[in-house]
């Protein structure tokens, strides 16, 4: 990860390849706050990890997520949840793979809470949509009036053919490539959404028990609210992921991810062109396909990234007092790579994570994504306080 953070290069994403270019130089370090839709048209300055710095997609709609009807909510309370006891731990960097935003390691205390033992599945999300009529971010057409607030003044409006309901789908190359250019393995696919994870023509047949993906932070919050739950804070998430172990690198301890028994759905082989399938899964796996951690939580490493409640701020750990109790994250987001984008924390890594590229399965690994960005490998799980 650190290696790749050192690289800076502009590149062209997605729809640039299909002739929708309106290229604007974007070499300046602070000039890359661009939505995915816009990003499809303009070069951005660098890639970091397998999904970081995916810029804001388009309009946020916080207000709409708070107006959902509570009818038919999934009030089975603690079904498929486990109690995570309260406690104190050292949060942050455990090994030399840690990125600067994981320092300093600091003491945090959290209350106990109930946590979903798995990522929210397609079947669970389908019940929510059926009950509420909710339409996810990826299913909505981007609104240029909102979009333009996120880009530099004077940025031209993208072509209408790009401003369509769409989401980012993993489209790997069949050759070794420059890992700094993630446009080579992410494509903005019209019609891709949670029900069509690979775009039009794909479906959820046989995938009821897979993690729901192409979920924006707003979608995740809406689901949790309907279910009488909430997203975990970043501190709660990390405390839970550690599963009762202290200062260990992974939910299972310190054994490297690709050594010994297969422990999680990650990327084995050479990313992104060759996957040895040692864990038997190229893409997502059904939830709970691997052993749980010490708290009985499945897939806290790998499979799908999971949204947390907190804003992402690269320097947050430097500002938080040692011994913080139930920290709720910074008051606003800040990612130096994209200083104007509102980003939230995602945790746990995905089926695309690999030691050579992004060790997202480390319990301390922090990652971030813009609130309205859904992707093929980003999902969530909920918690409740009692
Ligand atoms: Ca895998």
C-alpha cells in the first residue's frame, strides 16, 4: 500500500475508453475531487489501493434516507447477531504494512453492542427494498446540479450519455498492468446495481446468501435504520474485528493471509490478472464461507468492504486523545488526495485484496470511499446497542 501511495500519475478512467472524453489536465495535487461520473471523463491524479479514492459519485440524499417508512421493518432484533462485549484496546497500526493514517496506535474504549455476524445479504436487502420501495444510489441518474458542486468551477458538464444510473464493476485485464491505474480493472457500467452486480444481464440467481454490494453509504444507513440498527463506528468495527485478540494483525491472529489454512476470501496470485483461486472464490463468496473470528463474526477480513458510520480523516488518529471512549470519528472528512470529497470509512477488505496491493484484511487497515459510491466489492453490516 505504502509503495503505491508513493506513485503519482494521471490516468484516464472508464468511459475515456469509449470516446466520451473531455480531457482536462488534472496534475495538481488538489485538483482531483471529481465524481465517478465525471471521473469517467476526466483524468485523476493517482490510484491508491484497490478502491480508495473513488470520488464522490453524485448527489447525496441524506434527507431521503431519514424519511423512510418504518413499516415492516426487520424487527427480529438479534437474529444473526452476536453480543460484542465492551472493552478497551489499542486501535491502529499493528505491523509495517500500516499506512500513515493508522498512526499513532492509541487506546480506545467502546461500549458493548450487538453486531450482525455476517455482511448484509442480498436476501436481507431484498426484504428491505420490498418493504420500503427504496431505490439505491446506483439505480438513480446522477444530477449534474449536485455533481458540479464537487468539481472545479468551470468544469464542463459530462455528456448525457454518461450521466446514467450505473455503478463500478470489476473488469480485470488478462495481462500484468500498472497497478497505479485502476481504470484498468474498474468499469462504469450502466445498469449495474445491487440486483445486477455485473451489469444488465446479470442477476442474483443463486446469490441470496451473498453480500449485497453496489451499496452507497446512504443505502447502508437507510437499511440499518429500517432494521432498527445502525452502522458501526470505526472504533466499534475494529474492536469487533479483533475478536478478543490483542495487537494482532488479522482477525485470526498473526499468520499471514496466504499461509496455512484458507482464512478469508481474498485475491491469491497476481493482482489483478491472475487469481489462483486457493480460497475457491474468484469474486464474492457466500457469507460465512470461512471460519469466524473469536467473537463469532464472519468475513471481518475479505469478501466485501464494509461501511462504517464515521467520516474519514487522514489525520484523525493524530487528533484523538489516548483513552478515548466511544469515539465517533471526526466532524468532517478529509482525504489529502481528494480534499473536497466527503468520504466515509470502509473496513475489512474485499475479495480483491492482496498483500502485494492492498492488505485490507488487516484489522487496522483504514480505507475510505465517497458516500455515494457503490462498487462490486463494497457492502456493510449493522450493529445495535441493545
Ligand atoms: Ca478469492
